[in-house]
């Protein structure tokens, strides 16, 4: 074959290979921007909205002392608090076995009082004093009303730390004892004899008691209340006239003594001084009766229309430090409302639309509460009320914190928001 023909064949083959390579699809190769990427980029923005929260108000009266989850016993400079309670009545008598005769009660052999210590500070020589009180206790009773009764000598004095250190956690003389429960609560059992806890027929066996507390320092504790099923409990050991005569049966008579346990007290509460301070323009949270504060938000249009909120934080500035001891720490919760009707606004049950943070006594730091879920819910539902309630958890405890209101020129509540603008997807 001539040389020109051979060159033509080689050139043809090269053109064929080049054409095949040009038409080969690169399956594993990524797309090349900007051919396959929309214009723009994701930018995270961060801003503090200082003027969006307003129309705030504080209200008091949500939880009273007799409705509280704990009974506070405190003896601190500038603050006194004392649990009070009244026992349930004793039945008129008892029937035993197949005997249908009602055997009357002729007296009390003894009484055992159970108190559950649910909170205390790290102090030493924690001492409880049990006082006898008049039966006329109710939700209006004050510490001043009972001043003379608490000034009288106590019926019993119990050193809790000594019982905890005693063999078997029991006093062999008084028969007082303590038991440490799961979770750290301490059950204190205190014995009272018939002179200290007499059976009065006219009162149906009702008795009323009060508790004061003392310690080397920081005498500040809380007892369980009937609201949570951990309130004061009483066991009576009653003398029964089983022989049908008016004399108290001898100790070896069967059954000379019957044990009756009432699960909770008929009434329990705590009295304290000084009373809660009057509300003013600040945002009050806590105290007794419990205070709450409502804040209303006016979110800007750019946040509603063209952004996705990644994080939202409520920023609150205290007017002063929380007073008390470390045990007085509590949570402040910011909760959305189902309907904004002021003081009686029902709170949402959705845990995603609430946030909380711990307040510690003595701290003056700015408080920050995560409310991302709440703000996202506001943006997703334009009909939802953009209001939140500040409340104490648990409510009904003596410490109270106050925050600067929206009217404050520089320290008003604010929303710290992190967001991204919606991505401008387009035709490539």
C-alpha cells in the first residue's frame, strides 16, 4: 500500500478514537459548578432583638403555701418559716374479728410522727423542734397568729444528724429513728407519749403541730407536703376498752393497743415572715403566693417571611441577687401560652415550646433561657399567640427573683436569635 494511503488510514483511526472519547459519559465524575449549582451561599446570621418583647405584666396568687409541694422550715437572718399541720380525726371505736360490738377508745398509749426531709443545706447539728398548736389552722393563719405557741417549750427536740450517726440510725432511749430513702430523702420518726399527744374526745382525737428548725448555720430545710403524697404522717397507738368497762385494759390484755395510721395530715402548710413584697413594674417570678410574669413578642417581618431560626435565647437581667442559701436554687421556666388572656393564660403542654434555667442565690448574672422550639412554633403558625409566661419550678417556694421590665432603657428583656435566610434556589 502506498504511503499516502497508509497515512489516511492512521488518521481515520485517530479521529474515530477521539470521537469516541468525546462521547464517553463520566458516571463517577461530579457536576461542575456553576453549571449544576444554584447561585448564592448559605450565611448564618446572629442578632439580638432588643425591642421585640413588651406589654409585660406580673401577677401573684398562683400557688399558696397550703398548696405547695414542700413545707419550708427556715431560720435565717431576715427570714423565718415554719411548717404547720393538723391530723385527721380518730374513729370512735373498733370492732375485732366476728365481734360486732364497737369497742370505744379510752386513751392514747403513744403517737409516732413521720416527717420526710426532702431538701437541706450542707449544715451540721440539724435539729427539729416539735410544737403543739391550736386546732384552728387554715390557709389564713400567719406566723404572728402562732407566735405565743411557738414561744412555748417544744414537745420534743430531735437532732437529725445525731440519729444519722447512731447505731442502726435509732435512739435506744427515745426510740426516734431515721431512714434514708432512695433519692436522698430522709424519713424522721418521732415518738410522743400520751401526755404530749393526749386523746381529747371532744376534738375526735385531732392534734395540731408545728416545726421549727435550728443548726450550726444555714438552718434551711424543706419537708414533704400532702400535695405530693409525702406529707406528715401520724400513727396512733390507741388504748381500746376491749372488756366493755371504763378502765384502760392492762398492757397484756388482747387487744389493749391498736395501731391506726392516717396516710397524710388533714391540713398542712407553712407560715413565714416577712410576707411577699408587693408587685411593681419589674417581672416577678416565684415567692409565696407564687408570682408569674407574661411577655409578649412582636417578631419582625424579615424573621417571619424569609428566615429559618436555628436558635433562640431569651435574655433576662435580674434587678438584684436571689436571696437565700444554696438549697434555695430553683428553675425559671419560659412557657408558651395556648391563649393570651393575661394572668389566666393556659400554658402549653408541649415540652418543645418551653425552656428553663437554674437561678442560684447570690448570682447577679444575666439569665439565658433556650426558647428555640417556642420561637419556631410562632413562625410556623401565624395564628399562635406570641406570648410566654415566666414561672418558678417548683412553684410555692419562698425565694423570689425579679427581672428588668421591657420599659427599661438598656436592660430590657431581649431575644438572641441565630438564623439563616432561605436559600435562593434557581434554574441552573
